[in-house]
């Protein structure tokens, strides 16, 4: 019997149980919510597998769980684990690469369309300011005449690209790990980070958070933007230097920011300076959210764990496969 400990609560227990039964997988899932290192160590001390999203899987935690055979993230991101140490001890770490990709792509497209047609601002003008004025934004332009820049070109930005095709916007993307052929297949121009910020009207981040991307998007890049540029982030807040983003907005280098993430998952909504800036439209990390995504995440998580224990490592969506062989 494979003992799986899920470190958070949700309403997907039945989905997990059904998937385990359908697979004929000799496993059980125990739900033990944990938010601190100490709680994870205590609650996962008898676990073969941990299912996580944001929980702190530090070196201290991993050293304290000698029986642990696998960590599976029910998310695309996996930045809460000390991956270097996991590699050192050859601990497999997996994720769900296709979980919520549709939802996040829809959120990004919706954000672009909302701003491009100034829906939020016109609504506030009518309902709050009590104005009925179609001339509030004389600089408005059709989306087909604008450029969208994608930072990263994985599953989600590729879905964004397909959605944008219907609107005729030019798409540029930065991703040093993607072949020229993949860019060409979707009619996307490969660009440097600097080109993205220099040329694009909408700049959307799709970066994972790791040592090389932390605060990668900073004042040097924001200083390159064209007038009226909009920055969008649905990836991880930590890839942005938030002080530099705030300064770029206050100084008028950026016209607007649309954010689903900040550098913390529990921001002070009363005092956070980005949240309280008029030029920022923000949602509470919900780009991923739908019942369909939750179900897919639960099914994919169990499937990946099952494939690993069957020895089918290449199909278990391991992010550190080359380090555990």
C-alpha cells in the first residue's frame, strides 16, 4: 500500500479515490493540512508520497522524512521545494504540466481584451464617477494593430497565442529553451527579453520561479517600454522586482499592470502598495481556478504517482528525471 499524504484540503477526495480505484492502484490518500515545516514533518513522517502546492518542503523538512519516495505537486509550479537538495538525495519531484493551462490562458486573453477595450475603467467611470463619456481614452487602438509579448513559451503562452490568432495581434515571445521550429509553427517571432519590453504593447509573464528568474523582471527592462505598455503577470510574483514595478507605474513608464500574483500568497491587502495603486488591476491568484481544473489536477496527480510506482518514469512528469537516474 502506497501511503500518500496531501498537505492541503479541497473537495477532490472522491475524484482521487475514484481514480485510484480505476487504476487498480494499491494506494490511499490521507489529508493532513500543513503550513509550517514542523507540521509537514509531523504529518508526513509516515508518507511514501507528498502531494503539495505551496507547502514548505525545505532541506530541513526533506532531511526529516527519510521514508519519503516522491513529491508530487498538484500544480504547474514547484518552487516551494529545495530542488537542489531533492536532486542531491535523488528524490523524484513531479508536477502537473497541463493543469489549469486553459484557465490561465483564458485569464490572460481576458485581461488583454478588458484593458484593450477599457471595460473596467469605463464601468467605473459610469458607476462610480457618474460620467457617461466615450472620450475618456482617446489613445485606444484596435488589438490587431498591437503587439503582444510573451515571456516564456511553454504550454500556457502557446494557448494564449492560439487564442490571440483570432484577433490579429502580432505575437513575440522569449524563451531560450524553445527551438526556432516551435516558434515558427505558431507564427510567433522569437525575441530577446529586451525586444519584448521595447516593442510590445502587452507584456505577459509566464516564467517559473527559480534562482535564475527571481526578480528577473526589473527596472532595466521596465525602462525600455513604449508609451502605453501594459504588464501582465499570471505566473509567479517572485519573478518581478515589485519595487521596480511600482516605480515604473508611478513614474508613468508603464501605463498599467494586470496581476494575478504577488511575491507572497498572503499579501497585506490594506497596505500593499501595488494593490492600492490605481494603475493596477489585481485578482487574488485565481487565474487557475475552475472546478474542471481542480478535477484534472486531482486525476493527473494520481496518474503521475501511479506511473512512477509502475516504473514508467518518463511519463510521470518528473521535473528532475535526469537527477534521479
